[in-house]
């Protein structure tokens, strides 16, 4: 909001701070072994929390690529999601995360993808309370963010993947997600379908790369073209799948 | 069309009370005033600098309840009951903090404008990790920009301070 | 070894240093400047009534309020202080406001009504040079042409075994000093004005402001130091005229401190240039013909655009002795942001192109790049790049051999084993002129006093922008006089207290301090020792200056306080000019420094991103005065150039900035730079040299880009001709199948 003010957009007339509701800022393992992260949990805590380190280290890694230490101390995971194009979204999509909203009629839960597509709360005045990562995270996770600088940089391309592979290199389950810049993060459902249940071979990869480029449909700007973003997304995801072999 | 960046907002002043470098301050100010302006303009502690205003350079870094924060993105109401440490609070009277000495001895600054923020980031790093390696140092300073040194002197200062 | 602590160091690390933007005064108002939203437009009307009526607004000014010359510019005052009928870029000022608070001032700007009629936008030199292009200035759209010719270029080309022609494009770089422009302008009771605003030449600001305000210069005092960085960017006037006009109008101190966005919009930048070089080499590897065409986008106003083009033309053939040289440059007005003075001053741009040519030519004839350089590099007695006599040193060859050795050593390192990464090593050399050049007023001077309290006061009209001039003054003064640092007090950056020393630019400060002391030392010591002889009754020739006071045969005899007691101060002053070549060639330099750079890079084949993993810089600039300051200048300059090479570009589209702050304009962070930067100084000078230490403020920025470009070629085979290097370009150059069918 302060950034918007600096850009000439005035504050809304009223601000209500939720900062001191501690329950909105904790991380715990629920009875069904999912990980519940309060929406006001700061990104630095996401990066360093022992539960996340143990059960879902890729999320910690992803959080560590967002902004700087000082900003991570203040910025929250919920804020990153509500921003709509936050760098944490692709990995959360790949992890099939869900959101809990405090609505007039009580708590509502929905897949993260639902919010990301809508970019607004399920109802007027709803408050994001939790991010839930379903358990257990047993497959292989991958996250990579590419910016125009090594650190403290908005994303040009962010890719994330969750994949479970059988002994014979057959893909049992896969979720791929991309984002970057103004691009709304998205799952690559067609690509996932293309790969699911298939045996991974080198010959397969070239076709997958083209499909990723097409489906991701990342758009460009004055700093990085659409073609560049799509190519990098394909390179990183394909390369990661290759390394699974 | 964006013309001005500091459009006036009508906000009523409210009392805000916090600890600045160990001393209680009580102010009656707009709750949406930037913390950096509170510190620099209301309290005349100008060691904390302002450069980008959007949290992208670290020049205004302070410790807020012991954690590194950029004071251009903190609003006055968020200071309520908090403990704030600025560069002025680092040395106790005459004796400089060992980190300040290290910056002095190793050339960890030139123009000095990013230096207070750098030193706050250094304090935060060394408090939690007295023997940081290259990756730790890079991570800890990734939010603090310096245009003069190329970071060489800053790295040497941290290495020097961590060996003290 | 005890480290040499900077005199301004303690205040800086404790946060006690008061920068000029930290100052406040009783009854101080806040100023803001309204700038054009259009890159090119006619002003139809300006209405300030509503803004005037806003409670808390103390003054609103427009062009009508400029009492004398409505223009500024160090050489040609072609930039309106407040535009009257035409705006030529989006930083052009149209009105300014002083109010009780920043918020009210900002609100008042919104209430100023200005009607514009947009005009065609000339957003590149090519458009500005079209015959049908609107004229941005009365004399047309060409600010300046410069050239240099020697030898028969066609004949030499015909003798060449290989000719390489390439067009190089370099970006608009932001100085990105951490402290944006600002300060406080205070009207004094006696009607004079004190301007507490950073600049690189206090007396020049005084001159320019006097011309604008219609006030005698001596009634304007400029306090210009310290600054939170400048790098050339605060050399030209920025907010001073507005603060001064508002302060005079309201009779109150006015503070203006630009936000980063305001700074991005209004500040000068490094000239973007398009440089086409056609260079020929013979079978033996000798450079025979070198043709250069430079097109510089100088933006809306002149500032030092002509001198920068001259500098680029001079350095187009760099340290190489080439039979025939034909260089032509043109600096063109556009509706883009104003380009102006920036560390390196045109040298960075042409050096990137020139060293790129050498690499390409070496490959074309199958020779090693270092061997080609060795064969063609200047030797001690060779004339300078414009044919002028220059100070003789072995600098060029010394830095080349140093870089060659480092290059060989880095090449021997084992390659990193990673399927998707490639590493490379590259090198480049350059020479860089110091001072303003022949035919330009380049006065210098200093004053040395022995005060009533026993302090030795040394005064210069220089400014401390972080470069460490204070440490240099302290070290040279103590070293030359023999006293301790504690005995010295230094005065700089205040026109009411200092002599004119010329500008704090062009790597001239260190040189000029040393030259001043050479002149001041003898008369000063004579007077000091004569007094000591009188006071002690000891023969003058047995006395000498030591730490803390006067010594007899090395034994402490009389403190400086005792020596000063009851006496008048001793004052000696020197005025002289920066040394120039005996050959009257316009703008030619005389004192040069040299640099050899080796860069190591790692290229990521998946993302196209380049990381610089090593940067080794050898500099030949005479004796090192202050080691820490020297290293800092070279390392910091190197990293600034690393940013120029890989990420920095003030992108403009149709005359509008596409970047406005540090979230989109990127400068290197700590993770982007090699963790261990390496600096080597070659200090030796010929025995007969009497020019002392040379300044190193700029040289560290000049040869880094071509060294990185050369390393990129070594890593992935991509010839870089455009900066900053886009990962996209790298990715496109890589065979795709490599990735997907391993």
C-alpha cells in the first residue's frame, strides 16, 4: 500500500489492522497432517520455520526468493497471495494449496487456484485466514524464480512443479505451475495431462517444451519478451523432469 | 495521470508511543505517516536515510522489535508499543559498536548514505549468526543497495566484525 | 598496518553525519517542483490561482518569477529554469511551490492547471535528424559535431587482411546516487542567500544562480558538501534554482528533497550512444585503419554534452597506435531525458566498442587477442590519441601485461562441471584522460593556513561526494608537511571559506591537491620555521615540522599551539591550472590513467542469465595516496560498470520513462557481484615524472563492460554488441536442441 502511495495512489479512508491477531500468524500441522499457515505469517518465518523445513522445504526456499530480509520480516504469505501475482503462488499451486476465508457465514475453504483466477475474495469483506498445504508432501518438489537480478527482484519467470514418479520412470502424479511479471500464475493442466501416466523419455521432452510454451502463454513487457519467458519456463521445467530420470 | 507522489491525505492525528533507542517517545501524529518521516522529521534522528521510498534500497533500515525492517514501509500506527533501534542507538555514548569500527577500518562505505542501513543489516546478521559464510552475507545484505563500494569493503567489514 | 581511517568516517558510521538533505531550519518551508507530463508540448496556459489559495501554500512560482536569465547549463544555459511556452522532456519544470508541509506542496502541484498542446516527440537521434523534424532549439537539433582524422583511411583499409564492422549500442545509465538531489536554501537577514545543496562545483553553482537570480555572486554562498554520492550527476544544477526562487519570494528557508521518482525523471543520465566502428588489421596483426561513427542521444538540453562527445572522439582509438584514424561524432537533441556528465565521460561507451573490435579482429585473423593488443599498444613516447604530446608513462603496456598474466592464470582454472552452465574469461584495456582538456578553463588552487589556535588549515573548493577527497587531502597534506593528521583541519565545500579549486570532476581532485601542496609547501614551511626560529632562538635550518609541532634534529621542541600563541595566522595560497599538453589541440588531454580488466563469467544455458564471478582490475595511475580510498574507487567503479553491462538501462518509450524507481531500474546488489573483487595498483612512474598521483575516480568504470563481453563470448560464443546484455540474446544464440535432447 505504501508503494502505491509512493506512486500517487491515495490510501483508502479507513484502515483496520489485523496485525495483532496472533492466530493469523502461526504455522501448525493439523490433525490430518496438512500444514496450516496463518495468512499473516511473515515470509521470513515461512522461510525458516522448522515445520516447513521438515515437511515442505521447497516452500521455505520459495519464500527465501521473495524480496529482501527486511521486507520478508514484514511481508506476509497472505499478502503475497492477495497481491495476485506473488512469487509464492506458483509453488502453492503446485502443492495444491487451499485457502480458508473468514466470511459472513463462517469459514469457507477453496482451492488457491480459485482465488488466483478470480483475483478477488469469495465474498465482499471476506478475510483470508489460512493457507493449507495438503498432506503429505511426498513427491518431488521444484521451484525456480528468474529475475533480472540475482536477488530482491520481481520475477520474470517463476516455475514450480510437484511430481511423483514410479520406479519405472512413469509419472504417477504431476502438477506444474508458472508465473512471472504481470502474468497471473497458472497450472499447466494440458501439460500435466500430457505427462501423467506416461513413461518419461528424452524423446518426449521436446514436445513437452513446445506444449509448455504454448500453454503458459506468458506475456512480455519492455524488460523481457513473451518468447523469452516461455522459453525459460519450458527450459526449467523440462530440465527438472529430465533430472528425475 | 500520476503527477505527485505524496498526495496530501486528511488523517487525524493520534497518539503513538514507542521506544526509540531505549527511550520512550510519545507523539501525536498521523497514523499513516511513514516511520522514516517520524524518525527523521518528528524526532530529528537523521541517521536513518531515505532513498527509494518503496523498500527497495535498505537505506532506511531499522530494527523493529529486534528484526530488520525498512522504515519507509512501516506506518506510524505500527510503531505503537514497539521497540525501535536506529543507527544512533547502536553505540552507547562514546564507544562505537564493533560493527561500526569494522566499517571504518575496512572501508565499508564511501558516501556513507547507505551505511546506517548497512550497519543495521549487519547487526541483525551478526546477532543471529556470528560467523556468517559467503551465502549468509549475500542473503543478509540482499536488500541493501550501495552505489559506491561495489560491496567489497562491506564484505570485508563484515568478515572483520565477525572475527572480533 | 594501521588502517587509514577517513576523516569523515566516524560521523558516517554512527549516523551523525548531517547531509545537506538532513538539515532543517526554523520556519522552514517545503518545496516541490511541477514537471511536464509531456515529452514535447506547447504550453497554452498556466493557472496557479487555485494552488495559491490552498491553505498552507506560501508561494507558487512560474517563469514570470525568474528575475534574470531563465536558463541554466554549465556551458550553454539552454534549459529553462521554468518553462514558458515549450516543454522538451518530461523532466522540464513548469512551476514550483513552497508550502508548510510536503503534503500540502504536493497537493498544490495538483491544483496548478496547465494546458498543453502535445507536439511530435523526437524519441531518438534518427528521428531528430530527419529533415522534417521539428526543431527543438533555435540552432536545430544538432548539439555538437566532433571529429578526428589522421592518415589515409582508404589506403590503409586496402592494405588490411581483415576488416570488421559492427554497430554497438549502449544504454542510458542512471547515476543512482543513494542521496537524491536536495537541501535547504536559506535567505539571510542581510539579503544574501545560503544554498545548502550538494554539487560538484560550488563556485559554478554560485555563478549560475547569480545569473538566474540577478544577484551578485558574492551574495550567494554555496555549501555543497557532503553528498551521498554524485558520480557526475550533481555537477549540473538540479533543484537549486527552485529553492532559491522560493526562498527569496517567501523570505523563509525552503527545503527540497526530491523523491526517487522525481529524481529519476529530472536528473541527467549517461549518454546512450550508437557507435559504428569499421576497423582493419593486416596479416601481421597490426591495426591499420579505424573508422568510428558516434551518434549520441543528448536529450533535451546541452549541459556538458559537447565535451562528452569530444571525449568519446578522443578515446575512440584508445591506447592503440593505428596508422589511419577517422572518427566522427554527432550529439543530437531529442525529447528524451537530459544526458550529461557521468563518471567515465564518454570513454565507457567508445571503449566498449573499441575493445569489442579488437577481440573480433583478433579472431578474424586467427590471433590471440592479447597478442594483437601487445602488438598495437602505445609505448611510452608515443603521442596521445589526438596526436598531442602527453605525459610519458609505461601505463598502457603495464596494465596490459598485468591483465595478460591474470587472464592466463584464470584460463588455467579447471572448468566447473555443470551441464547447464558455461564459464568464460575475458579481458580489456583502456586509457582515460584526466582534467578537462586543452582549451578549457581548468583552474585549480588551494590555501594553507596556520591558525591562531595552532591548527594547520588546508582549504580547497572541492566537494566530498564519498570519493574520499578528505582522506586524500589529509594524507597528502600530512605527508608533504611532515605533521600529524591530528594537526590538520580541512575546509572544503563552502564558497565563503574556500579558494576556487575548479570542479570536483574529471578525476582531477587528487592530482590538484598534490599539485597545490607542491606549490604551497615551500613558502608555508619557510614562514612557519622562521617563526619557530624566532620563538626558540634555534637556527632555522636545524628546525623541521613533525607530528604535533616543531622538531630539532628529530626531537620534539615546540608544539603548534605554542608556535601559534599570540601570533597572526600564516596564510599561503596557490592558483594554477590543470597541466595540459604543449600541443594546442582542442580538448586533448595530457595526464592519462590506464586500466586492464579481467572478468570471469558464468552463463546459465537454461535462463540465459550471466553472473560475473570474478573481476580483476589493474590500474596504473601513479602512487596510491590512500589505499582504502583507491580500492574503493576501483571496486565501486567496476561494479557500477558491471551494472551497466548486465542490467542498467533507463528505458524510455516515446519520451516517457519506463522505469521510475529501484524496483524497475536495477543496480547491482551484493549477490550480483563477485564476492572477492581484486584490485592491483601499478604505482611506478618514470623517474622524471613530476605529476604525482593521478585521480582514479573514473578509470575503474571504463574497461569492465568489454571485459565482461569478451568473457561471455568465451563462455557461449555470443558476440555482444548491445548493452545491457539481455539474457534473451544469449538464449537465442544457443542451439535449442542442446537442451531438450541431451
